[in-house]
C-alpha cells in the first residue's frame, strides 16, 4: 500500500487514487516474457504515465483546497522504468521518502478496494480516480491495462480493469461524488478488441467493485463524471520522451486556474466545478495543438453527472489565463500588455504570442513592429482561454 | 415636503445572438458578466435570432454565448441608467446555408483534425465515393441502394417509405441530409437504418431517429462526416437540438447554467411524447443525465406502453424503476421491460444501449435472476460490443 497522504477519517474528505503505468513487461519492449500476441497488438512502453500520475498526486497534496471536503488521502501506484520514491510536502509522511508500489493487477485491485472503503466512510466525501497508461475501448466497454497485462496468454484480460463495470459498481459506494479521469488510448488494435468483443461484457477483466442490483447505499443521487482524455477509438498522446501527457498537462493547468469558474460572483469568488472541466481541458489541448503543433485529441465526457465543486482556491486568488494573440503579419513585434497602471513589456517575437494573464477585465494589448506600425486589441481574461487579434486601432 | 426619487441605477439590455442565415435554435447558454466586481452575473437561455431583454445594473458587461458546438460568440456593452443598450453577438458564417444549423451544434473541424490520427482513416474524395457505399436497410434486412445524390429511394414491398439522400461536400466535410417525405405513413412498427460502407473498411449501421416530428412535420436529419470513422448525426430541431448537443459535447456546465430551463424543456419534450416519441426518449435521457428523476413522472411508462417498437421506452422505464424503487418490488417488471427491449430491435440512442446492458448486468448479478435474463444480456452485450461510444444515436459496426 502506498498511501502518500492521509488525515483523520471522521469527516467528509477527498480521497484520491492515482495510477500511472509506463512499464509493461509483457508488451513490446518490455523486460518480461512477451505475450504471444504482443507484436500483433503493437502496444509499447510508455514514457508519460508515471510522471503524469505523480504530478496529479502532487497537485492534490500541494494545492488542493476544499473546506467542505478537504484532502483526506492520496494513494499512488506507479510502474516506471526506474523506481523513485515520492516525497509528500505535507501530511504524516511530510518530507519523507515514500516507496511507491508498482501498478500490477494485484496492487491495482487492492488499491481500488481500499479507495472504495475509505469513500464508504462518509456520504459527503469525494472520490478522485486517475489512471494513466494503456487503455482500450471495445464498443461501449472501457478497459484499463495494469503493468502485468499480457502475463497470461490463456486469459488475456485477466490483468486489465473492466472500467465500465467499475464505474457502474461504484454506485455501491457511500460517497456520492466521484470523478474518474482516464488518460489512456481508446483505440486498441483490432487483434485485441475483436477478442474482447467476442467474449462480450468485461471479457474476463476485473470490475473490482462489481455492480449489484438494488445496492444503493444512499438516497442521494450519485454524481460521477468520467473524463476520457480522448475520443472513442482514438489515441492519446504525449510529447516523445516527455514526462507528462498532453491531457494531464492540460488537466493540471485547468486545476491551477484555467478551468476555474466565477459564475456566482464574477471576478471575485473562484471555484473549480466538474461540469466545465472537460470543456476547459479540451480548449487548452486545442490551444496547444494550434500553437505548438502537438497532436490533437478531443477529451470526452461520460457518466451520469451533474456538477460538484472539486477545488476552492484561497480567497482573492484570481486564476491565470492562457491568452493567444494573433496578428495578420508574422514579423517580430514587441508586445505591451496594460491593465490600469500595470504595464508588462515583452521582448520582440513573432505572432502568435502566447501569454498568461491574471483574470481581469479590460486588458489593452499593443504590438509594436519595427516599421513603426502598432496593432492593438482589448480583451477580458477569463477561463479557459482567450484569443485576441491585434488590429489597427485596437478593436476588441 | 418634497419627495425626491432616487436616481435610477439600472438600465435595459437588449441582446441578440445573430446568424447570417435564417436559422432557429433554442437553448443557447448566455453569460452576462459585469466587468467590475460587486455586480451579479446573469445566466440566460436564449434563442438564435430572437431578441432578449433584461434589466441590469448600469456598468460595462462582457456578454458571451456558448454554442453547443463549443464556439463562443462575445461582445462587450456599456449599460447606462434608465436607457437601453444593444448587444449583438454575431455567429460566424458557415460556408453554405445548408450548414447553418450544423455549425451551431457540431464542430466538424475537431473531428476532422482527430481523423488524421485514426488508424484507418476514411476520406471520401468525391460525392460518388460516398454514394457508392450508401444504403437504407430495414430491420427486416431489406436494403435499398442509394444510387445517386438526388434520388428518392423507393423501398420494395409498397409500404410507401422513401428517403431523399442529398449529398454535398465542401473542402472539409461530406454530408448526407435525409429528408423523409411529408406523406410518409410511419407506423412505429419498424426501424430504419442507414448503412455506410466505406471503401476497404467494414460497414456500419446507424439507427435512424425517425420519424422525428417537428411542428407536425418530419424534420430532416443530417449525417455529417469529415473523414473520421464516426459521423455526427444532427436532428435539425431548434427546440431539442441544443439540449442534446450540450450533453453530447460534455459541456454540461452550459446545461447547468440553464439547468432549470433545459430540464423544463426536456420535461416538455417528454410530455409531448405523442407528437414525437423519439424526441421524448431523448428528453428522458437528458433528465436522467441531469438527475431530474421527478420530471420523468410516469410518462416514460407511457412511452414504454404506447410505443413497444421503440426499445428506448422500455429501457427508460426500467431505469427509472431501478433508480427510484426498492429492487425487490420492481425486479419482475424491470426484467420484463429489459428482456422486451433486448429482443425488440436496437435502441435509437447509444445511451439506451449502455443502460440496457448495464441494467441487465445488474439483474444478472442477482442471486436468482429470471432465466430469460441471460439471453437478453447476451444480446445487449453484443450491441454494446459493436456500438460507438461517441455517437449520440446508435451506430453499430457490422
């Protein structure tokens, strides 16, 4: 068990389970005996899931805040090519090196059961399930592959989590608020999906928390959104050799401000709500794709979901908003950003310009070119992101 | 004594979400955000092309309309006391008028970009490529070729059904508009499918959400694909389109901003089940998704009873019972409904396939499931295994 953070369990709390699987010994490039169909499946070792899961766990420990549902536990499982300890910044294990368990099927199943048990402590608790690694979709069924996937040629899906069944089975959990963040491909090779489709349902994969008829532990409706990092039958990407996937990078930026919401008290009271998270992450990923040429993927929402508050930043903490500023000309210009008496001057560079501004109305943006021309724009910086085009005269 | 009236602090804001074409769409989420702290934001549910008037405190406002497609139209506006200010939020012009509705509810560019990474991309190059693989198939297995882009397709057997396939392409997308003829004597006892067989790839069946009545007329459906494997299917219904599209896109925040309005709208759609049972089922799925179980009333029971050929009615009623009643009391009724649904064709909505399989899985987990549950579960799992998760309407690989 790798509980990197815990607090007394007698109150509603936020319980996080983060899993990152980058090493698959039985898939292509793995150190173990390859599965007999590994080459046909073509699934390889992954570089980004370990770092992605660690950073998600770190965000919750370092930055998560919700007075109504404070952080109560963070459990982390990571399968990486090099094992490294995790050092939490606070909690009973603060500043200690904590050895992290691998995300083998056995460990993942046990961790999910412990996570559910912690969530069974209070109806008002919130569960956060994060998985990064190989995944697959067969029809409407989703699967998450643990480190040991491919270890048994006679029972291929034995080392996979039947995620569709898990999500359904978590109806039996007392905590009514649960969010599932799935950073995994959904386009497994035909050689694998056809086998799963032929078997039907969970195809031998473990739902861990199996659904049962009539097992409603609460009269409150469950609010349990799923955010998939990519569309059905599409791949999820990360930078080659990088430490974090595009989805998790966008997720963390959304958690840190780009996905906050001030709908009830404009410019003043910010919260992060689950129902706008998919849109914000999608917008950030689209911006990354447009500005940096990263592979485009469209996150998708699922599950029966209304809306709950996941994060409440400290008062008077306006978020920082990514801004893309474009000009009709591509030669370098120096950019001046003015808000009231505050002026930021940036070094000359070419359009499009990528800025990050504190959420506020009434920014004036001026681009001054070497030939003396000035193009301008006015904009209000609000989540998720803004795009502005600078033009002569400075129209918004 | 002279009474001095206080100076007015409020003004009137006229706002309009405008399209260059005559297109109707209700349920657009609009935020009116003051540009200084201390004033309240307002969240509205407006219709494209219609004026909306509201009273606000004087000040500067940012007004944003969030479309189901994900696009945002915005404007800033100054409101002065005791006067009226206008704010026009212009929508971007689509390349063709026939895309005016589509661009409000779908974002084909996203699918198009995604398609570059599909393992087996299919990009029809000319309308002829598309037509070659199209057919209309009945639940009884009869198929009618769709020989060209402007032909009526007359099914054999003289049952009087016909569908006009209107194909069009531009540089980004291909589209097929299905316009059921107004004289179409639909009897609710048979489902219609659209089969698409891309070159060098397996064929797929789309369960057509027909008949979709709009103001007592049959509404056109648009099947839009941009090279990805799963096309968007758009019902050109201004009252229901936005509700379904917000939920399809995952922007439930937009739905929540006007949750009451959307839930009321969905409730009304469900109430009007006699006018349009297919739309009523969609409204009921929206209510389930929003957790508004009370607004289902016993109308889904009526939907199940009156339209037995629409499996969604039975699935919705069974789901309602499972979520609101003790399992022991309703197990028999739920089993009957779900077995009937599993044997009665394909649900029109993918959500129906998901709920059918998951509910039957629940029944199968019971200590003593009814004997027919196993066969029904097998059929549902087969549908589940071949359905596409990202399509609102059931789209099955063959």
